[in-house]
C-alpha cells in the first residue's frame, strides 16, 4: 500500500500520524506548569507526590503497549486505535471532574492505557504504508512535527491557567484528542493487508513475540534505541535540578527546553531529506559515531573544565548531542521494524514497550545519580552511546555504514522499495 491508495496525500498522512503520536506528548508536557496548582487544589502535602501525575500516566502508557500490537494485527489498525483514543478522551474529561488526587491518578493511569494505542498503532500504520528508506523519511518528518509539541505545550498550559484552572487543561487535551480521532475516522482507511492478519490467540501472540525477539537486527536495534532513549529520560528527570539548581534559569527554563526541541526537530527534517540518498544505516551509524565523540569531549570538559561548566557551553554540547539523536532515533526504529512488516503491530508493541519501560528505568537510574552537578547525566549520555554501539555492531555483524540491503523479492511486505 502507498499514500497513492489512500484518500489523502503524503503531507496529510504525515500530519495525521504526527498528531496521533503528539496526543501522548501533549498529555505530559502541557500540564507541567500546572502540577503545583493540581497539588494545592487536591490537598497534596508532599511536593514530590505531584510527580505521580506524570508517573501514573507513563506506567499505563508503557504497560499497555504490549497488547495493542497483537490486537491491531488481528482486528486491524482502525478499531483498536479508535478505542484507545476513546479511552483517552473519556479519562481526560473525567479527570476534569474528579475531586480527589487518588482518583486523578487512577484516571491518569487509564488515560495512559488509551494513549498507548497512538504510539504503537501509528508506527504500525506507517510500516503498512511505507518500507525501507521511505519509512525512515516519513518517520523523520513525523518526528519533526512531533518535536514541536514540547515547544508549545508548556506555554499552552500556562496560558490556559491564566484564564481558567488546571481542570481546563484536561478538557483541552480531551477535545484535541477528539478532533484528531475524528480526522482519522473520516480520512484514514484500514491499512493492514489481509494476508498479514494474525489470529489473536496466546500461541499466535507468543509466536509473534518470539519472531521479534529472535530477529537479530530488530532486537539489537531496539536495545540500542532503548539505551539512547534512556539517556533522554535521564535528562528529563534531572532537568529541573540542572536548569534551576545549577544554572538558576527559573522562568526561562521552558525556553531552554524549547531551544533543544527545535534543534531536534530541525535534525529530523534534515534526516528526512538525506535518508533517501544515503540510507538509514549510513546516516544513523554516522550520527551514533558523532554522538560518542561529542559526549566524550563533553565528559572531559565536565570533569576537567570549570565548575560549573558555563551555561552556553553546556547548551552547545547538549544541542549537538541531541542533533545526532535526531538522526539516530527515527532510523533505529525504522531499522528495527524493517524486517518485520508481516507482524508490524506486534513488532511495534515490543519496540514501544522495551524503549518506554526500559528507557524509563535507565533514565531513573541516571536521574537518581544527580549529585548537584551535571556529571552523572553526561556520564550517562556517554555510557549509553557505547552500549548502543555494541548492540549495533551485533546487529550488523561488526560492519558499520553498509548501504541499505535490498529486500528479498519473496517478501511482499517490503515490496514498496
């Protein structure tokens, strides 16, 4: 299938896929400015407990990803996606009415369960429609749009609280999800090929998981991606302490977030322009090499340079590392999905579960190591890059920068490229 067989052009397809994935990011980023008001309104005494508003959502989001893939391989992409969006919407509106913090956390967990569909099934849909370098190009453009959300979401939440209360933030994200769900319902047909429908049985699901876990390329690129994603989680966990505790940015912290997010969005756009010419492997392997070099120099300056590192220099290193990550993330995900088009839903489930849950655990370890300096974070960034390289070498049998392999003609799921 291609966008030529869909009732929409490539640009609309990319925009829809990006908005479907952005529903998840919106549910986290837009409420960060409201956590204090939520805690005060619902009688939360311990300030650290406010963080559970995000944690409860992530637990639901991470755990549910294992199930949506097999469901979408059996019942198609549309029905499970629309059910997941429906759960998200009902939970969001319910949170706006809930009178207790415990009830809010329960609904946030349920909202995460619904949101997991947008992560898993969107990638499956992209894999249904595109393969090879085309998929990497499209995923890069989707990520470019997706990266804009962390730029505008916190400010949007702040604006909503200026004219109303935190309850309206949940009404807003529920309304946005309803609009995106309607868009998908009206414009996106079923993309799962009939020959790729799989029975939803314990044996079939287990077989799908086994296919993924025994595929060297898919598994190793997923593990590499998980560790690199974990570094990003590590920064998110300690960002407030670094930006405010070390550098005293205060109200300017969102600007620092926005600057790096825009840099990553630009990186994804550049990747989308180059991947068709140079291939996923060459670009991602070059970016991983650059990531290792940059984080190694960053670590040396962090250890032996002035204390603390001047903020402009810190941001230069951080932005350069994240620019490389913009080339790594979408390409590694595409490489992991590439050999498994016939079980795209199940493969996307395992990929999403491992990268989200595993990345969160790695990030938690990096964040908990915070000692008043940025050194643990920088050590984490450099360490995960070496681990990522190790698994990429296993995936590629020790040979980096190989051109994209031509798919075997007997595999109809890869016939697009």
